[in-house]
C-alpha cells in the first residue's frame, strides 16, 4: 500500500517485558484457536452477529477517531470518506460473513440460489453485487462479479465455497496481521477474513499511524477478544519483525508496501539478492499480502457531452484524491488516446476538478517528499491547488517509466497518451498497462455505453486480458473494496521474489475458492442523465466523489443503514445523495 514503519531487520532487539507480553498474547491466542476448532458453525455465526452489534455501537467514536488521525475538519464533506471506508465497510463485511457462515451451518453452499455466469476464457462468474434487494436499490445501476480461474466449473465453485469453514475442526493456528495505516476498515476486515476463511486466531499489530484507533478497535471487536481469537498490539518495525518471525506465529498477512514485505521476507543488506536467487527467505512461514501498485485509468475515446467530460473528470479526480491520495487503489495514471478529438477538453476539465476538490492537509508521512520526487523527475509537471497536487502530463519527449513503476501514494496524477481509437486503442492500452505498470491490484476503464456496444465482444475480451485483481468499468475499484462479497487482492501469480501487488485475497465474503478477479460495472452517467441517454440506472452522483457536497451526511446515513437495515431508512439516504 505504501512505505510503512513496520519494516525492520530479522533480528530485532526488544525488551524482556515486551517479549513476555507478546509471548503471552500469542499463547492465549493459541488456546483460543484450539477452542475455535471445536466451536460449531452456528455459534461462530452468532459471534459474528455479536461483532456486528459492537461495531454498530462504536461507529460514531470510530469516525471521530479517524477524523482526528487524519486531521480533517469535522465539518468537512470529506468526513463522508471516513463513514463509508470505516464503519460502513466493516459492518457490511461482517454481516456478509455472518450470512455465509449461517448458510454453511444450515448445510447450504453460500452461493446456492445464485445464477452463475461465464466470462471469456472459460471462466465461471459469481454475482456479488447487488447481494440483496437493499443493495439493488441503494446501488441501482451497479453490478459486480467474481471471476474464478479458468477451468473451475460451476459445480466445483458451489462445492468449494466456504474455505476453512468447510473443515472447521482444522485449526489455522495463530496468524499475524500487520495492519494498514491509511483506511480504518482494513485492519478489522483483514482480521475477520483470517478468522472466518482460515480458522486462525489473530494478533493484529497496528500501524503506528493508527494508534488513535486502538480503543475503538478494542471495543468494536470485543467479542473476538473475549473469545481468545484476537489480540491487538502497537509498535513499529522492531515489534513487527519480532512477531513475524515468532515460532508460534504460523502465518503472516500484511497490507503495506512491497518494500516492507521484502524486508520481512528477505531481510536487508547485501545478502538479499543472493537469498532471492537461492529462494531461501528468512521468513520460514507462509505470508499473504496486499501491496498496492500503479493503477491505470483507461479512457476509451468516444463522443462525450460537455457534462460527461465534467462528470468523468470528477470521477478521475476522485480515484486519485480520495483519502488525500493515500489509497493502495488510487488511480495514478490516466491513459488517453492521442487521437481523441476531445482529449484537450477532458484535460481542461480534469485540471478544474483537481482544483475544486476540497483541500486537506498532507496527513500521511512522507507525502510532501513523494510529491517533490515526482516534480523532480518531471519538471514540466503542473502544480495545482496551491501547489499541493501534481498533474504530470507526459509529453512526447519525456520518459514515462518512472511514473509507471513508482507508487507515489500522494496527490500525484499522471497522464500518458497512446495512439489509436476504438478497439485498437483499447488493445494497446491493455497491453501497455499489463507490461509497463507496477502491480496488478486494480484497473479502471471509462467508456461511453454506445462505444462499448459498438465494440461488442472485443470489449469483453479486452477486459479478460487485463491482468488485475479488481477491475472497474465506469466505476472505481474502490467500489469493489466496499463491496463485501467481492474479492480484494492482486491478480494471481506473483511470487515472494517478485511480489508486486501481493499474494492472496481478502474480503471475499462468500468464501469462494480459486478467485482470479472481481469486476465491478457502474453507470457512465448519474441519474437522471443516465436514463435520458438510455441507461437504466437510478444512482445519482456517487457520495464517494471528492466533490460530493453531501458526502458526510450520506456516509453517516449509509452507516446507520448498515447498523440496522430498513426500507424506512432509504428515503433519507436518497434525499441526501441527490444533494451531492
């Protein structure tokens, strides 16, 4: 996700008291894992419902703590980000996991009753959005699928959905989760997946940035703590390394940077290259990871109205500037057609959207220096919003490779141009981002519905060729992150030696096996223009847009809904959303 404070040498120096405290926590978790392996599925589902209740009780405190961690003005519309990517996402995730375990407890597959589909390359697809009639209305016009690996049959998919819950007596032991420092739902969601998908008790080490979230996490996840399935600790790189290499930790999961991952796995210094070549890592246990990357935003040329240009420019600005730019899934490079007649008009709208996005302080450590590094690498880059944001419009005489291989994790947005229009452009764009861009976590594609219809199966084949773990079409991959049943993680195939965006998946509330990717599709235009232009989508300007004026209120109302869903809460949500 970005450079973290969790990296350290493989031989850390801790005080005797710290070691004793960590050792005691791990021993307690070992006992908890043993008890968990004897816990019936129905009781596990009940515990997850209890976690949902305690999470609900902490929602307001959660947002207050997140606002303080990030230095937001409590009156800012940007507080909506903290509602939606914090308690809302976590409540949705735990509720979906509870439903899955309840289905398994009743002897059903979590995907019984779902109509499975197909995708190019012999892939089976599982619908994950909308999950129910509530989501069908709340996210009208959006749909999501999980694509399984080629060769997996529908029968196999149904029979294997459940992962660790299919063999609940087989304990996963004790795992370590090295928590993210940017989005507050990531640590608890990672914990929940370890517990439910892998039958692991979890020691969660918070990123030092998230120190202020500790009391909230402790209270919100209290049922897991009381069950001996969770302990939460703080510390930096020394503590993280001691825990990762602890003999009684059987598995490590990290959300962070590839650099941090490699220090934990391979160590540091001159011997790292030799260890990699010999495939002899220092870490002698399995590790899964989500490590970010350079996410593309591919704009397929078409005939866009003036309002389309403005709306999609705000869409692109959101993909870069949500959470200040400190997202593993933040779009970093816009891929444009050099032959698109509306290219210049779009770039004008993009600059304007970046300028009018509400300001915020650079709260994530190292942000200013990363912006400065980008400006040094690309001296022709344009500083916007009083110099706080950088637009790097790569010119013909400039080398884009630094931009394509450096995750800036800051408000730096690049633009590259490729030749062609239509299918030729799309194929070139897909080949370019697959080959040249760092990582495979997420890719975004924006295309007018008329152009998509014209391309037909060629468009579908191009999406299948995109080697990314999350793909958003006329949406943002952040919606995939928020969708509880969607998978989240890099495209399969990375190795410890070349980890890129990581290994494994999380979220995945249907507990699907053999996951390859998730694909989220949204409306190209908001309501009512969507309907006027032939799209049946009643969704207004999304509340996660950085320019959405009512985002704070809408985010809070969505969280109230996730606490206790009710049709009676729908009108208030829509009234607020339409004020965006």
